[in-house]
C-alpha cells in the first residue's frame, strides 16, 4: 500500500474515574427505566477488491484495485419491551445505495430464519452513498451499464453482510433505552447546485439560514447492563470526498466517521491491559523505545508467516473480544441530493477561477469544473477532515444526549407505481391551482449526462440544459424514441434516455417504489428510495409532520422529530422541487418521474402518516419485479492467477531497503506477489497486516486493511 497510515485524533477523553462513573450511572438509569429491547450488529460487506467498476460516478475506468478501509453493514433493532410487540430494523450500508434485488433477497432470508417477524414493512435498508464501493448489485439496466452488467460477488457480499448484521442485532436484543440528540454541523457540506436552489420561492428560502440542512440527529443506544452499545446519526452530505479517479474501496467520509467513532468508544470499553497489548486503536502512541527498536529492519525474503492468527486475524477483534458488546456507530444519509463535501467550491482546472454559476462549466466544458474538498487535491485528506467533523459532532451529541425516546413503535409501508400516478396538486403549490396531474414514466435529461462538480461527465454535456441538441437526441432515439405524451409530461426536461419505457433485455429503471415510515417514540423516520434535494426534503418533512399532528389527537406534537433516511430499500435517482426541476441541473435532469415527482411523494407519504396517526392499515400496493433471474453479467472471471516460475504467492518483489529509518507520516512501500482478491474476498479478515516489535521482542499486529 503506497500511502501513509494516519491516526484520527479523538476528542480529549474524560478522566478514567469520571468516565467509569458516568458509564455506571447511565447503565443504572437505563436499567431503571428500560422501555425497549435494543440490539446492534455489524458485518463486513467489502466485496471484490479488484476489477469491478465502482458504483456512483458512472466512470467506466474507475475499477476497484485495493482497499482504503473495509465496508460494513451496521444494523439496529428496536422491539417493544417483552419482545412480543412491534419491532423495527434499520440497516446502514457503506454502499452507494440500497438495491431492490438485495432488499428482496434479504427479506426472503429473514423470512426463512424468523418467519413473519421481519418483513418489508418493518425493515429498512439504507446506503451512505459512498461512490467508492463495488457496483453491479442493482437490478435495473441503467445502474449496471458501466459495471458490464450484474456482478454476483458484489451482490452476495451485500446480502450476506446485511443478513449477518441483522442476525447479530437480533441475538443481542436486551433491555435498554434510546436517547436522541440534535445539533448543527456547519462546516461539512455546501450546496453544489445553488442556482437551482435559488429558483425556489424567496419567501420559502427566507425561512432557512442555510441552503443545505445542517442538523445532525443522533440516537444513542444504552444497554441496561452494558451501557452504550451504539450510535446512529443522520446528516446530509454526499459520499464524494474520494474522487472519480480513486480506485481503492472506501466508505468515504461517512464510513470513515463510523470507523473513528467505533474505535474511540471501543477503546474506552476495552480492558486496559488488552489495549496496551494490542496497541491497535487509532490515536494510541507507541512506546519510544519500541519505535527506536524497529527503525532498522532486515527482511526475510518473503517466507510465509506460519502464525495464522497474525496472517488472518483482524486487529479490531482484539478489542471487541474484551467487551460484552462491540460498539456500533453508523453515519446515515438524509436528503443528500444537492449537497457536497467539497466545501471549498467548484473551480476550473485550466484557469483556477470559479466555474460558471448556472452551468458549472469552464469555457463551455463541464469536464474542467471540479469541486474541491478541504484538502484538495488530496482525497484522503479531504475524506479525513469531513469524516472527523461528523465524528466530533456525533461525539458531542453522544456525550450530551438527554432526551429519551418514549412511546410506541410503529411502521407503515406501501409500494407505489410512480410511472403514471395521479397527483392532486396543492392549491398553494407552484404552477397548478389545485388541479389533478400525473407523474411520468422514468426518463433522464441532458443534464444527467453532464454529471456534477463532484464528478463531471463527458462529451460537453452541461448542467442547466433544458434544450438538448439534435445529435444526442438522435442517439437517444436509437435506444428508444419517447412518445409525444412522454415528451410533454417531462417538460421542460429534454429527454436523453427514455429509461422508463425501455425493457430490453429487462427494465432500465424502476416504476414501482417502496415508501416507508418508521416510528420510534417521538422520532419518525421517512425512508425514501431516492436522493431528495435540501428543499424537497424540507417540504416532505413538513408535510408529514403536519399530517401526523393533525390526525393524531395529541399522539404527535410539535416536539415530534421527523428525519429523512435517503437511498433506502431501492434506488430511483433524484427528487427536486418543482422550481428546481425547471432549471434542469443534474438533480432535476435525474428526477425520473417528471416535474411533479415531489408532489407525488408528499401525497403518498401523507397518506401513510395519516394511517399511522389514526392507527389504520394501508393497501400494500403492487409488488415490484424481482429481476434477479434475468440478470446478465459480462465481467470476465479471473482467467489466470499465477506467479512467475520459481516464485510463490507472498514472495517479496521489492522490499524495504536494509537499514531504512522511518518517522510518523512516511510511506513504507513493499511489493510482493499476491493472488487476485476476487478469488477470496477475505470477509471479516484482512489482506494485509502490519506488525510491530514490542518491548519483549515479540511481533504484534497493529494495523490491517480496515484502518484509515
């Protein structure tokens, strides 16, 4: 690995005696008033670390070629006390988004294990939106073109990991309480499409201080006996700190924040003697004598390590084995659509000047307009900074959390066909007057091909294009010429690819989508299968909250918290406001079902909210297709995997020079013969291990491929 090991610096720890006292006090408090059963789980979903196109940027040349750090599925289950009542499951994936095929398969497996206990109504699976994970696991054609179709290894890694994380959470269910804490994080995101945001009504914009949502909402899970066992937080920022040229599998800023917080908390929970023995948590300094003793190394020519523990065991297992329940921290996604972690803004590569405000171009070319993270051009540095800011805010909320979730658990779920849904527009809404309209079959516009400032497209497409051009219209028509009705329905979007009316070799885009509401006491989670923009998310939250309060006879109040969990259960691209759609930047061009998509979501979610408030049932709706049996995968397998004559796997090609000395921050580079990672994913294991010589002249593992 040609990169330095970097340690995250956690907030200053509390004095040991005070920390122990607070932990005991919190556990005693939880035990005296436990109103739920809570359980958390986590499992490796890294997938194939070579040759597979990454999901997110749609860049065919961006293929996995190593691991920055591992990806995980993190789950919580909350059940009513006694275990016989309702329960909800939430899974957060270090993945670009959820997949309908993955969700269907996971639910089938849960049904085989637990019968009717877990189903589509009470299980939510959400993605963090990292753009640096293996692709090929979605079932619709548009989303697997660049991965050369379906990739079974990516799919299986996700399904297996999600199932195992839920099983862990289920087996860990114990009495406990949940605290909620909310605060603003101001320096981790900006709006990447401010010209579209400005098209929203000025009186609406005046109600908000910022053009992105700055609130982070955190849940703190406290086991009645063990104390804190988990923290799940929601904050809107894209997983695009790692750029489109990155080839290392990475959880990006949210995955890194989770890694930092888990290490911080698990270190506090671990027995001190084991912490000193393992020295494996980021931020721990080695003894100076130890550092001095390993500055001069002699190599062994690549002989195999006969100690299987050293070769295979993951470092964090050393700490996890010393605590009753390893701490699980998840940094979940919200209404992320127009946010970016590239907070310095977008600038032209050729001139260094800011990009064109309306079209994000440089001399008419979108390829030269690049958003810059706080450590630009260092992807790792930018990822670390944005991750640490989320991590530190989460720690602040975690340590100050005091509001307890009380009340019932509940859920509502419905499948809705968005391809031709009749929508009653609000008389107060834009461009209507209270009439009926419909959504449209899915289609993407010319601005979709332009990409964003996080990852520009090619061929001189540009954002904010509501005209298109004759050449690319002709190309689009070769795939499928849209009907006149479709063209009128999608206006002012110029249709580039009419995905919703294309079915060869199978469907190119979804029509039937799941929408879902989970309730945990005074917290309501809106599970949406798309990327809502900032203002679209605000409107949806507001509409649902108003409906809950109006229909509940006091069960829901102004103190009810409503949050959005984005990219959940399946994926259907973006949702903008009606006004943002008119501008046709990337987000509007990627709003599949036409200008009234948000109105359709508001209509259907308020139906669910009213049913929840009135304790009424809802029609489950039409089932989405399961296209797993129709999938086509064209990615070649590993044809040849061998070493040159007289060499074996593990032999060193280029070693560390004899008598080398290194200091903190230096890069130590070694090249050796390795088998293709696709032959064995090493799930919950490690491809690489760094050992340090301790004071007793014993080599101990200190870092593995799950370290940042």
